[in-house]
C-alpha cells in the first residue's frame, strides 16, 4: 500500500507536476491507490477460498481479474517513466542483463568480465544508470548490462524499478547475481520480475486465440489440458473477449491463459551466479546451495568478482545459456573466415544465415554449400530450410 509520505514524495518528483494540475495528480494517485486496494482484496479472497471443483471457475475468474488489474497498475506506473541513462542501444551478438540487489557486486563483476569501468562502492545504489560492457568469449560479442540494484517492490515503481525493468525486458538472457550470504534474494528477484510481466525459463504457452464477431467462445483443447471449458470461457470474458476460437495445446494455468490474452509478457532465459564466495566457508556455501536448490536452481556458478575467481566457468555458462549458433562464412572458392563468425539463434537455418548476411538475398538465394556437424558430407548442397549446427562453415550461392 501507499503510505502518505510516499504519496507526497511522488507528487513532488512527478516530472509533469508543472504542467498538470494538482487535482489531476490527486486523481491519478487515487486511482492507483484504488487499484492497489482492489488487487489486495482479490488476493485475499483467492487465499481464503478453498480450491475444489465447485470453486474452480470462481477462482479462475478472480485470477483473471487479478492479472488484468495488475497489468493496469503496471501501465499506470510506467506512464511517467523513461529518462536519462536507460535507453541502451543493443550492441554485439547478444545482450545479457545483470540482475541483483544493491551491493551484491554487479558493477565489480562487469568490470572484471568486460572492458567497462562501472563505478563500484560499498554503499547501496552506486549504479544509477545502465552501464554496458562488452565481453568477447568464444568469438562472440556479448553485451553485458550493469543496471541499478533491484529492491523489493521495484515493479511497483520503488527505486528506479520501472526503468530497470524495461531494460531487463529487452535482454536475451538474465544473469541473476546473489550474495553468497543471502541466497533468499533470488526468489525475491524472480518475484519482482514476474510481477512485471517477465516470464523466465519458459516459452510462451501454446495457446491461440482467434477473435471473431459472433458465435461465442469455442474452446478446442488437447487431452492434457486440465482447465475446464467454463474456466477458460470465464477468463476470456473477464478480459472482455466474448467471441473467439481458443485452441489450447498445453496444460496451462489461468495465469498463463491471462498472459496470452494480455499479450505483453516477455519470455527470457535466466541463470544464476553467486558472488563473494571468497568470504564464505563450506557451511555457508552448503546453505546457499540448499536454498537455491529449493528454488529449482541446480547449478549456480560460484564467483568472486573481486578476486576474479570462477570467471572462466561463468563466461562458459553465459555462452552456453545463450544457445547461439556460430557459422563461419566461406566465399565461393575462397578460404573460410574462422575469426568472425556469423552469430545466430540456437535453431537457425541456412535461410536465417542468408538473411542476416544480406537482406537483399531475398529471392536470389539458390543453394548453400555446407561443411561441419550438420553436414552429411563436406560441401553438402543444402536449401534454406536446413538447420545449422554451431561451428558450421557455409557458402551461400546466389543467382
Ligand atoms: N569480498 C568481496 N567483495 C566484493 C565482491 N564483489 C564485490 N564486492 C564488494 O561489494 C561492494 C559492492 O560492489 P558493487 O560492485 O558496487 O555492487 P553493485 O551490485 O554494483 O551495487 P549497486 O550499484 O549499488 O547496485 C564493493 O565494496 C565491492 O568491493 C567479491 O566477490 N568479494
Ligand atoms: Mg553497481
């Protein structure tokens, strides 16, 4: 909830306070407070209602309503956002964002891994803007972003939370950094990101919604789907959809269905590193491992950013988690360039490679010649649909 002091601080710091009247600001604040109150009431009702067949539909509706209200709130809070230091242009082959509480050592790690010089300090919130650094590893340029430390409630606009979130949403991989003495930070960070529409380590639900003008809601689903038709219909109605064909091909929750309807979630992979291991003994490390394992993290990378320990393992893990395909280009009749690979996504095809080399290949692509793991034999002739493997050598033949 908003306390009066936070409310007034918000009024003072609102960048639009000069142009919009005090009354408008009060209205905005009140509607935000109203939303927060409503959200809290629904959360309480969900917590208090026992889940069974008879209440399933009702709870489903409440959850759908909750998603919608939270979305409205996030929308309101991002309204006045933006500003200095947060528009970081993407460079390199992939972008990794460091996510962590203040003072866990994000800037120290960035400095140790890259050419960047991010200010570090023993006080909280040293970094107030996004600092990029470039890490070259296994011939791939990886942009690392050091962002201000997240604190609990960041998604609700506390700290520089909402700007940070917008940077995180555009990353290819999230690198959670937690303090070895405070592994509980991990679950809190994930909670904040989830609240802000970031879905980690999962792909978008296999659900398709085709709106139509009439005919009501027609639900088509595969056998593994446990949500009842009434719950699916109710959820859609809660979001204002009364006519649609819905195809559900995966066992999803009401929240995941709401995610699809709202259509503003991002899906990003993540990994975990534990910093300051130089300060910890075996008992501490053991506890940290246990806490993270309970959160489903089987293999966090232990590092000391300060003493530059564990960094090679960390770089390898970042590279692996990004799941990239490096392709070496060989001009027809010439030597392959084995220094600067073309870097593509994990499941890239020859067509993706051709497009990345030159968009003008459009229509002029004839075939490609291929050497490497995905080739049946050296110089195999392949078409646009052929799926590439990391390390392949490719010659594109155009007309
Ligand atoms: N012992 C030890 N100290 C570390 C390590 N990494 C960072 N520190 C110290 O922790 C403090 C905070 O480090 P920063 O890199 O500024 O932390 P940050 O996460 O960037 O903090 P904010 O920018 O405030 O979010 C500094 O005093 C660092 O010297 C480490 O591996 N071991
Ligand atoms: Mg910092």
